[in-house]
C-alpha cells in the first residue's frame, strides 16, 4: 500500500496491493484525489473491504453486496434495485459506518421516506415504500449472514406505512369486446390485446413472442422469455419465474386471428418479434381505446386479471388456471379468492351433508 503525490497534476494516487480469495496477489489503484487525506481514507476503506471488516462505510459495503448480487439476478432486476439504493438509501446511509447504523437511524430514514411528497403533493405508494425497505433489509441481511453483523436494524425497525387493501381491477368479457372493436383500426394493437386478454400472458411475455413460438397445428403458443427496454436497448431474458415457462393452448378463433396477422407481414423471420413496439405504446393504445369507448381504464397487467376472472367465472379450478397463466395454484386462490363466489357456499353445503350423514349413522 502506498500514497503518492503526482507532482505534474498536484493530485494524489493510491496503489493498493492485496491477496484475493484464491491466494493470488493483486494490485489496484485510484488517481485524482485532491488531498492526501482523501487518498488515505480511500486506502483505509479498501483495507476494510478486502479484510471483510464491518468498520467500513455503508457505501463501501454496498459495493461488496452489489458485486455479489449482480451475478445472481437478471440485469434488468439488478438495475432496478441499484437505482433504488443509489437514490433512496445511499444519500442517507452511504457515509455512515455500517456497524454503527442503529434501529433509531433506520426509523428516522423511514419517517423521511413516508413524509416525502412530489411536486403534486403525492407521497410514495405503500408498495414502493415496501420495495425500498426490502432493499435496505437485504443489504443488512447480507452483512448479518456473511460478515458477522450482530443484528439487522432494518428488520428490527419494521415495515413502512399502513397497507391499504387494493381493489383488483378487471374487465368483464362484454367490456373487453367493446374495447377490442375500437382497436380494429390498428391491426397490430388489436391482435396484441387479443393475445393478452384471451391467453392471460404477461405484457413482457407478449412483446417477446416470435413466429417460432406458435404451433398452429397444436393451437399452442410457447412462453419462454420476456421483453424489457433498458438503457435504450431491447432486452430479451428468461421469464419472471420457473413456473412462467409454459405452453398455452389458444382457442381456435385466436389461432385464426394470429394466422391472419402473420399474413400481413411481407416476410417474418422465425426469431423476429411479432409485436415490435414498447410497453408505452400499449399503454397509449389502452388509453385511446378507453377514451373512445367509455370503458373504464385499467392497467395493461389488469388484462391478465381479467383473463383469470373470466376462467373463474367459467368454473375452472385454481390449479388449472395457475398452470395456464404461470402461477402456483395457492397464489391464484389467495389473490383471486373474492372472485370464487360459490366456494364458501359449497363448503357450507358439504359440511351440512357431512353432519347429516353422521347423524344418520348414529
């Protein structure tokens, strides 16, 4: 380790040598420090990081954590998480020693997050507050599990905000058909919404579809990837969960519609996206159709809820629906329990029968 002044520039440079986890000797350096104190402070932080000493700053520990996390999640997921940390967490805890951050410090930070209001006076949503809290908790968990931090102050502080039950929005079949008719003036919009409503696939799954995903003899569409737009680039990755990899059987009319759609293309490569637009385009088209028809506006993702609600209304089980849309049956039952109107009645009726049978036996 050494700190040098670069006489030609008047700045300071640090050369840091260390032994990595394989036992190999390595060297790194950093230039451009305005003072020797700044250079020495950076050198000290590097010693703590390489020695896994929790006397380091939260910011330094986050660099360790991010190196670990980057290799274990999708790039799009990592970018989302790191943006939250950079903008909502590091400005508050970055310069603090991670071992000295207390529960009281976290609570004070939580209070500031909950007190935030944008230029329109709107606070962060409960879901967003939970997301921010989850990132802070995960960083401290890493320190507890792998670097001997004695406790997780974010976990001890508890969650932020009071959760308000959300009303699940969805369209009835009649509402969707009114909306769909208004979309017919733009075929690519119409066929995209047809796929979303009648198959229940996710928006990203729709936008990742290629010609090779369709098997019209078997009337199926393969879901094995998802689309993201990140840093002005189109990114195709594996789908949201392992359960999301699935084959969806399409109704016959939808197969015919998609064949008509493919015939509109002069040429279409097997690996070419069949809906080559963005999520913002779909949102704009949703707003246009709702304004024209008077159908209440919902999110694009709510078309998935609409598909599930239709299947529930048709009498399909949670297991069958879960397999179709790429969810565990338990999640379908939990999230859509209020849409199974006859379940409680059926349970009560069967309990009546069971009780009467026991009385008859006696």
